[in-house]
């Protein structure tokens, strides 16, 4: 009996020890797992917060980009443009000393307030030369002349923005900066004229007319910019025949706003050399303009633009490209996080400058005298900046 009792006692002690050891081990394992879980959750939270902050920075940057000139606004005077005889490239017109450079948003806004400014939107009729057979140029000249006469302005007081003239064609880096500022140029011009006569594209041999114009991605972006910035089609015109200008109506606005669903040349050409699709390039631009419309929601509501943007939201801002960007923008606007949006100014001291020979200004009339005043301000600003640098040295 004593032997059995001892065995039972040892068995009980062994079982108790085993239970204690196992419990301790399990407790330690649970503690380790708990700590690992907390650390994992902490890292996930930090990653999520970092992603959220990055998205918020992207939204703020997009909002600022709506009024930031990444590349100077370059314009040509109607009097000079009439003498070209055809669309000349940016570089050729620069060599002629006929380009006006407005280096930032406020400078451009101030200068153009005294003149008639026209933004020409058109479909390119070739991969390299947009109007090789001179089919669109005559319509642009006549339309600009009509607006000059209607406003009682001489030709030298009418400034034009035309992509082939205003955007560098040789330097791809400068070209990209100008393209990324396209929406800003649209908002700065008083008049928006679509030039879309029936023609043939020299590269694709496809028909180009008013119908195809409204399907083009970049053309839609220009329309989207104009419509959201001006809350409608005010001062938007369509020209398909020389001398015939028609007011653009609200019909088909949803198509015009659906930029992502438009046709882009990069897609047609199969994205040569693996280049980034232009649809991805326009996302932040569209986001910035969406924010601008959201901040002016009362005015947008009165014209129906905001309701249209919301009603067609999934089509205009598809999740495939925008994800939650517009929703985050809505949240930031509602919480007042985008109230103090300002243009980015890398160099505030430079105001405006005209390219070309100084001699080209001699004999010009009032408007070009005004350009001379801007150049004087430029020289003064540069001298002041240079003095500051010397003083610091």
C-alpha cells in the first residue's frame, strides 16, 4: 500500500509539474505571439498612415498644380501670327523674336487682363506637323480677327495660345513641363475656340472633324479644364468653317468631361519604347480641377457642373485610375485642409520676359510697349536679386 501511495504521489507531482511547465510555456508563447501581433499591427498602422500622408500630399500638390505654371505661358501676337502663313513651330517663332513669355500664374493673369486672349484647341492632323496642308491655320486667323473686331481691339492687342507655337517641340523635357501646365493655360485665356474643320490625318489616314475632335483625350482635357474652371461653356466656341463661329452648348458635356475614356495617340501607337500612357499623366491634373470645382461648389451647383461631376463620377473618375483620390479630396475640402492653396513659385523675383531681339520691339504699338514695361520690371527684379546674392557673399 505504501508503495502504491508513493507511486500515486509521484505521479501527481509529475502531472502537476508537467501542467505548470506546459502552462508556463503556453503563456510565454501567447505573450510572444501577442507582442508580435502588436508589433505587426503597429507596422501596418505606420504603413497605412504613411500611405495616407503620401496620398494627402498628392492631393495638396494636385490642388496647387491647378494654379501653378510648371512652364511659362508662351503666347504670340495676332499681328505676327497673321504673317506666318501657316502654323510655325515654337522654335521658329522664338527665332523670329515674336514670343511673349509669362513666367507665373499671377503675372499672366495680370498681363492678359488688359487684352483679348484666345486659347485655340484643335486636333493634330499629323504625328509631327499638326497642320501640314494648312487647313486649320486660316480658320484660327479669321476667328482671332473676328474677336479683335468684336472687342474693338487692334491685332497687336490680341494674344494667342496655340500648342505648336506655345509648347517647345524639340526639347522633350520642356515639352513635358508645358503639357503638364496645359490646364493652367486654358484657365488664363479669356476665350476658348475649338478649330475642327473636316480633314484627313496624315499619319493614320483617318478622318478628323468635329465628331472625332470630341473623342480625343487631350482635347477632352482642355474642355474639361475650361468647363470646370468656368463652371460651364461660357466663351467656348466651335469653328468648322472659315469665318463661322458657333457657341458651344451644354449638350455632350458628360462626354467632354470623360477624359480617361477619350482616345489618346500614345494608345494608338502602342506606347512606343514602353512610354507611360497619357491617361496616367492626366490623373493629377483632373484631380486638381475636381478640387477647384469642389471648393467653388456653390457656384458649380448653380450651373449644374458639380451635380454632373457627381452623377457621372464613376465614369469621369474610374477607380482603375483614381482609386479613392476624389473621396480623400472631398474629405480634405470638407475639413478645410485645402483652403490655403497657393501656386508653387520656384523663383518669385522673375515676373515676365519677351524672347527675341530687343530691336524687334522698336516701332511696335501700345501693347508691345506694355511688354517693354514688363521687361523693365524683369531687369529690375533680376538686379535686385543679384544684389541680394552679392550682399550674402
